[in-house]
């Protein structure tokens, strides 16, 4: 794992450290989660984006092939899941 040097205002660092302590996580872990969340929000996780697109396509295909009955959606989801 690579290491980086990050500059930030003292008050922000103090808040970060308090939050890390409250969650029982390291400062590094909190910064990793923050960076990961930022990249996902900016569309920087192509694997996740592609998996989401595939899930939507499966749902659309399933909806086109099924005649939906109220209260039975769980059966359709199970059937689709089990067919893969």
C-alpha cells in the first residue's frame, strides 16, 4: 500500500481524529473511505457502474418477459436469481 502526505487545516484534522476514535477506525481508514466515496460519487468506480448497469438491464429484461401479479415480485426475483 502506498503512503501519501496530506495537508489540511488543524480543525479539520481534529474533527477527523475525533470521528475516527468514535468509530474505532484509524485516521487512514477514514481517509480511504472518504476518498473512495468521493470517487464513486464522481463516477470513478467503473466496476460498480458496470454492475449497476447490468442489474438494471436484467431487471428490464425480466419485466418484459413476466406478467406481473401483485404481491408476487419476490418469486420473480428468486426465479431470475436462481436461473443464473
